[in-house]
C-alpha cells in the first residue's frame, strides 16, 4: 500500500437517524495524523435542509465528494461511515474511487435490503412523515446501542436526544434512500486503499456474516469490539480512533 500523506482529510459519515453530533466522542478520542475533519448531515437531518430530490444514497455520496473537494482542495480523503454512513462510503468508492484514500466501515453491510427489510423501511418512512418525527426515540436508541452502553445513562440519554430532534421528512427521506440502495459487495473487492471493517459483538442490527463478507472482499480481518453495539464510534470511540490512526499511518 502506498503511503498516505500526513494531512489527508477525514470524512465521517453518519449512522441513521442521527445527526453529526454523534461523532463528538470519537473526535475527543482521535489523535491521528489527518488533515481537515469533515462531518455533515444527510438531507433533512440535523442542520441540513430537506431535499426535493428522489431519495438516494448516491446523491449523498456525490454531494460529499463535491463538498470535500470544495472545502479542502484535496481530491481524496479517508472515509469512515457507520451503518447508513457505510452505505454512503461504499457509494463513494464505486462512483468516485479516486476520492478514496482509506475506507472504514462500522456496523454496516454491503448487501441490498431484502424485500421484507425494504417494506419495513418504507412503512417506517410513511410513519415518520405522518407523525413528523420518530415514533419512539428511546426504542430506536436502545436498538442502536449494546447492553453496556444502554446501562450508561448519559450515553443512552445523548442518543435518545439525537434521535428525538430529527424531523419526519428527513427520517423518511433517509429510509427511502436506504431502501433503494444496490448491493455493493463487488465494489469492495476493487478497493485498493487501506481499509477496516468493525462490528460490535452486541450489534443487533448487523450480523457477523455480513461483516465477514465485507472484510473478505477488502482482504482484511473484521475488528470485533467486545461489549459494543451498532454505534461503536459512540460506545467505544477509542477503538475506532486507533483504526483511523492505523490507516492514516499506512
């Protein structure tokens, strides 16, 4: 692998349905030799206005690459995404491979949704549109976290607050975008940048088999973080900080 120059930007791509405040624990723990660190929200989430465009992971990926290049002047970055953010990172790899200097996938999968999963997403999108919000932020937050983090009142409360402030239009847009995404496992096999795949061993939303499939395609080993759920960057930020440091120094 070629040496990444010191100062390569780092782009952090959100798990759903959370805004970019989710990255604060990782930013506190991070001490890697990276350049600009970019976090931003998907349409209708956090400070980002809702989009009239057809919901699409590709749209987020294209906008992220354009924003990276405009904001930093750099043509590439280390892309780290959790869950939905992983879908965006894989879309960047497929559509803009020259923009990927490193890749980190956390609690995500390369496969498209099954018909049943797609139907559940579309139902959730309709519900969010009708209610104008997520119906049960605590239930969603608890599903994103492992048992150890759920037992930490401050961590759980922070994630609940984040979910609770998201508006229904943004939640619906994100659900529909994820439901429409394609399988991108073959895309990972063509990645020649340093990469990592992480899964919390208490993640109830993705499987060990899905993580292994991505790792095999990338030619790396899965990093399993004990006691963490879906949001490893929130629950065990030091583990993700170490992996980013490893890529930045490769």
